[in-house]
C-alpha cells in the first residue's frame, strides 16, 4: 500500500448522537488512516434531510474530538453538494430510468429478497412506464449476468450477482432525495478516497457502489468492513434498536470496549493518549501492510 496516497473517511449520518457501533467504525477508519500516514476526512451524510436532527452534526464532531480523533481538512456536508449528484446522474444517461412502482407493488412481486432484506426490484418499468403511471423514483439498469467480486481486507473475497441479489437499485428516491448509493460514490471519488473502512452492515452495498464507480469512470477504493455491533437481541446496534449515546465525559471505557469489538484488546492503558498509542501499535500489527 502506498502510504503517501492514502485517504480515508468517516461518514456518519446526523440522525442522533454517536453510539458504540458508530465509535467502532470511526475508530477503525481513524486507525487505518493514521497507521498508513494518510489523511482522515469527516463527511456528514445528511443527504436525507428529512431524517437529519438539528444540531446532531455538531454534536458528532464534538464527540469525535472528545474521544481524541482529529480529522484533516474541512468537514463536508452532503446536503450542500446536490449539484454534483445531479451531474453524475446526467452522465448515466440511459442507464438510469424512471420507475412508477410503489414499495407494496415491489414486495408483492415476490421475485426475491436481497441479502440486506430489501425486496429485489422485478424490472417492471425497465421498458417504460405503464399507462397511467408517473415517475416516482429513478433506478439504475443493471447489466444481465453482472457479477461483482472484490477482496475485503477483513472479510476476504466477496462476490455478488447483482441482478438476482440486488436488482435495479434506486438513484433518486420517490421523495426527491438522492439515494445513498449515488451520493457516496460521487463523494468518495470527489474527495479522492482510496480506502473505505466501515461497518459490515454496508458490505452488501459495496458491489452496487463498485458497479456505479465503473459506469461513471471513477476509481474503486480498497475496502475493509469491520464487525457489526449488536444488542442483546442480536440486532444491529442503532438508534432504532435503543443504542445509547457515547459518554463523552468518560471516553476511556468506551474506547476500550470498541477496541475489544475490533478484536484488539489493550491492557495497562490509563489515559486516552495512552489508548491511542497502544491502539495504533495494535492496528499496525494487523493491517499495517
């Protein structure tokens, strides 16, 4: 790995305070960037403005600082970059098409379920909108027999048959907001991100993003997906499943817990500064290629 060219990022959504799952992802991306003498960026993914909570973005930034993570350069907000997404969408040309289907209609088609639990789109509007239908969303046309394979630095080789496991996915939603898949691909390319370190809950999205990168002529970063933090019921830890906000007044216990989830237990650490020194050494031993 060319250390001088490394650029990583942490990209939280401002829908509430950071929790343990967020900290694990932030820690891993921060350590990987610092171990490789790279740049670590922070991007606020607020493209879904309806879900964004006022003040959550600033609270996230303050939390990162309280836990000893310092980013490089200026923070970027997706909500201020809509013109870039519009331009990328236009470049897709006939690969993008309008869709008039409702969620219920897609679910009722029973064509299949993607690995992330969403119904696979049956291609109803691929040949044009049916009479009486109006465009609700815009989807990306996936080439027949398309299979995306890549090597994840934690998870190993990943392979996904896009037509059957994802289907034609949404680029612009029915509510008018740009979809995550398009926004994240455009932003990563624009910020020259070389390495994406994030939670394994996004592993299923990666083949779709790689496919979009190829269509748009954008480079494909290296990927590392860390384990997902779950609650006592085995559900992904999130704001919806009762995740508690991080204790910024007492960061060390939270940092140690996150390190253990990353399979990097540390002993004899008494301060936040000592934690990061030890964590950097531990990450270097595992991923300092």
